[in-house]
């Protein structure tokens, strides 16, 4: 699966559709959903960008930049929260760990 440019999406979606039309099911369904959704979001973003530019002009760049900053900070906060959780969903700083609990007694 190529994710670097839109022609990769088109190629991957075309190959997936070709396999399906021939009746060959070599790929999972998500191999068609991923490039199709990528193309849909790309198109939607282009339409939204054109609409914003027609309404507020070059201020659309400021709105887009602010959205990237807010989403980036939200992602970092989310990742920080996820990384502070153990598998038992107890945050690390709430766990009490003492050397006595970790020591193995010899008989």
C-alpha cells in the first residue's frame, strides 16, 4: 500500500477494484477502503479549502495553520496520556512500588 501521493491511492484502488471485478479476492476489504477513504478525504479537503478561500481569502491559511497546531497539541496530550498508562489502566504515578514487593525471599 503506497501512501505517499494521490496517484498511489488511485493505483491501489484500481488494482483492488480489478481483483474484485475478476472475482479474485487476494486482498482484504480494508485494502480497498483505505485508498477510497484517502481519496474521499483529499477531495473533501480540497473542496473545503476552496470554500474557505472564497469566503475569507488568505486568512484561510491562518485557519488551517491554527487547526494543525490545535490538533497537534491534542495528539501530543493524548499520546502522553496513553504512555502514562500501564496495561492495567492504572497511571504510573499512582502505583506504589517498593523494594520489599520486588524482593524474592530465600528460604
